[in-house]
C-alpha cells in the first residue's frame, strides 16, 4: 500500500509547538539584550559556535534511527533518537580519534562538514511529502494557545540561563567554588589534549580517567575555533544546548502517556532551577539528563496496551513485534550507556534503574523479560565500553579511580596512599554518616534546598497525581527508578546537592502524569494552576540567585589578564614572565587560564614536589630537583593549600617555613599577592635563580 498525502494539510503535525519554541528562544535572547548588550553578543557568538559543534553529529544521527527498525515514527522521535545517538556516537568518535592523535583542525572541520551534509540529506528525505504524511499519521492534539502561554516562565528561565552562560568560567556560583572543577578538569583536560595533539594518560590529574562524553565537545570546540582561553563561554553554551535537549526529551517522554502529560513534563523540566543553574557552568550534568530522559522515553514505548492511556497519541495500535520492542530496548540501552559516558553516577542512577524498568514494563513471560533486559544491558555496555576500555588500557582499572581496592591499579602518579585519600575525601563525616544525618542532608539539599532548584510544585504534582488515579505499571516503574536513585544518592555518594539532579527524571514524569487526556476541566485547571505557581516560585529564586552572583556577561580576559584584584597573579605569570617560562604550581590546580607552561598536580594525585621535600636530605637537594626539571618559577597558592588541607588533605611538608628556608639556597620571592578580602597569605611567586658556580 502506498501512502499519498492528502489534499489538505490538516492531518499533519501542528507546527505551532515548534514555531512557538523558536519564538520563545528569540524572546529570551532579546531579553538578554535588554539586561546586557555584551551578554547578548556573547550569546550570539558563542551560541553559534556551540551549534557548529553539536548540530552536525545530531543531524547525522538521523541515519542511525532506521537501523533500529522501529517502524513509522513521528518527527519528535526522529529528532530525539537522532540527537541522542548522533551526539553519543560523536563524542566517542572524538575520543577514538584523539587517542590515535587525530585532533587536527582541517580534518575535524571536514568531518563536521560531512556530518552536516549527511544529516541535511536525511532531513530532506524525511521532508518528502509522502514520508512526512506517514510521520504525521497520528491523532492531532493541537494545543490551545492559552496552554502554550505556560511556557512563558520557561522563556524567563532561559533568559537567566543565557545570562549565566555568558559569564566565563570562574565568575559565578559560590557553591561550586566559582567553577573550580571547570578550571581544574572539565576545560583544563581538553586544553591539555588540544595542546598535546592527542588524548593520553595524565599522571597529574586523576579526573582525566572520568568518562568525558560532554568534554569531548569542549575539546572539539577548541580544535575548530582554536581560541582556547576564550572557549569557556562556548563550552557553557554547549552545556546549555544539552539543557534545551533535556527539555525536549522530557516532553517526548511525557508524550508517551498523553500530549497533556508531555506538555506538563516539559514545562516542569524547563522551569526547574537546576537546569538554569547548570547552564552557567561547563559541566556534564545536562548531557547526562538529556540522555537519561531519552533512555526512559524509549523504555516507556514498550508499555503494553493496557498500561497506556486509551486516548494517548502514542497508545499502541497493535501489539509490538519482538523485533520492534527489542529495537526500543536497544535505543534505550544506547542512550543509557551514553549517559554513563558523561558521568560515573549515571551507571547506578540511570542505567541500573532503567534496566530494572525494562524488566517490569513489557508484558510476557519471565524469559521474554530477561531477554529484553539483556538486550538493554548489552546495548548500554556497548555505548559505555569505549571509556571502560580506555581506562583498562591506561590504568588497569576500567572504572578508575573508583573501586580501586578491588582492581588494585597503580598507574603512574597513583598508589595505595592515593586510593585511601580518594576514599577519605569522598566519604561523609561521622555525624553525617548516620541515618539521621543522611536524612537531614536529603532535606537540606533536595526538599528544602536554599536555592529551590527542584521547587515544591514538582513534588506536589507527583504525589498528588499518584493519589488521585489508579496506579499502573508505569507509575510503579517510575517510583522504582526514584527509589533506586534515592538509595544510591543516600548510601553511595557523599550527598552533594548536584548529584541529586537525576531525581528530576522520574519526578517530572510522575508530575506530568497528573494530567490525562480525560482529566476533567476543573482538575486540569487545578493542576496547571499548581504548575504555574511552582514555576513562578522557581523563577523568583533563580532571579534572586542571578542578582546576587551573576555579572551577566563577564569575559575571560578579566581573569587571565589579571584585571580583577584576586587574579593579579595570573597577569604576573601570563604577561610579565618570559614566554619560555616553566612554572610549578603548588596548591592551585586551576591551570586553565595560564598562558605559560605550568605543571600541577590535583590534590588526589601523587605530588612529585612534596615527595622530594619529604625525602630530601637538605634544601640544596630540593633546589637541585627544581633546576633539573628546568623550572624557572614556583607559584604557591596558600589560600587554596589551606582549604585543601582542611578538606581532602594536602602534604603537610609544604609550609611557609619551607619556602623561607629555600630562599637561602636559590629561591627568590619575586612577588607576594594579597587577596582583596581575605587576610593572611594568598599567593607567592618565586623565581629560581641559577645554581652557584663551583
């Protein structure tokens, strides 16, 4: 049977949601311009750069969708699956080519051009009138205009997210030590790979062994655009685009129940304070959330007919064949595996609970359920495997540095002492390790978060929806996912607030299910009213945080040129030292903004300088080691050293008295910097003088 398009276009997918989404983005950008014209310029330039990096692999991923043999799909599913598979595979491609030293700018520009051209061809094919009609062959639930207006608070949150992302890393979010992790490894490691021309084991930075699915796109941006120190805001925009994809994936996942549920799920996700907060940092959580939502959306497509809403646009018209159902499990597994490639916690908090959901959602005997689970697990393992193989080859532990007491890996720069320090540094204080202490932290970081980054509405709607309807298999599955995530967060992490962001996946879907197609008008109005109040609540806290912390468009040059008082030592290194200077950093591992060659060790890695100090028989031996390594200068950040000593631990041999003694044997204090607010020692810059003539 050949499908031909009808004369009228009334049965095609309504363009209103997509056009309205574009209009909201334009509105948000214009609002950014009203707040800060410089921030708007940053958004336009760096946002365009981010699109150049992400759009080609996302479009090329559309070619992977037919391989799953899922049958005719609406446009939203092509876009979701294409983006998830294309971006996941794209990050692995950067990793593989980086490992063999192929990080050359002309090659990668050519790859992006080819991917974009291939993706454009696939889009053109999907836009064929006959195929487009087939994609549109579903009930038309055209949203009402007044319902679309509920997205306006999301536009306001997007405006705040763009303002936050327009600040270079190092300016905002005191809770995150002003993006310390960004400057220590999220951007620093891609910078080192870019400068070295390849990806290799780094004995001075243990975080190089974390999965880095999102960081591969930061590296790609550095390769394509070259301006490494200015790439921080581009990285922010890449992370923000992953946040936008998270909202899209939440909407699609919600639509597996009803279009109304999809609308509410998407809005609640878009207006969650966490998403706005994370967009101001070149982190990885938005990528993990996007792929996590994509994974659960695919898993929900395998629900039996009796567990679907009778009037849902995605209710099965007939029982799925095993091939189609396994195709969805493969898609879910690949998305979950790519999520694990963004961050280790995704393994127990996304892949594991969704894997359990895969065993519960389908109908059939136990053998078919187990087979479905195996298909999901193998697909997830295949997507995550490149990072495991890399670590196994480089360190001897596929999940290094985790579980190192099991694998007992001792790569260069690591040993039993470092493993013990890692475990101490990521454990709770005795008073927090009790059940009461863990519950107090759950209350403080999640339910009563001072920044209200979940907000009360999502909890109210999730619980209220469960109380007001007959609970089906999907509800139980989502509750199971949330329970596993709570268990892992409470027992297997050090209960950091940001690690709880994955709760957003089951919470948003449960809250969205408070709306059914047949929900009465009064109840619909009540649910939407609660959602609107909750969105305005979250918006208030996001605006307040933005006003307190965000300068709305601060450029990186203010930091690396030392124009701010607390960063004057960077100007001394970047501008005053000769270009061939070689600097040893002690205490400070935020190496990203240094223009000169610097050596550093993160607090968990073996510190060669501290070991020399510990074993040396005198100061001359220490100075001899510094000269042998051809260091010209030593920079000590005493404030950071003191902080690390109080928290993760720092070699006790490194003291001001040590450097006072070394000054007698060839170490010259060049300049002492004071912090504009804090009292006491801040940063000292020393010059290593030539050895005395014999």
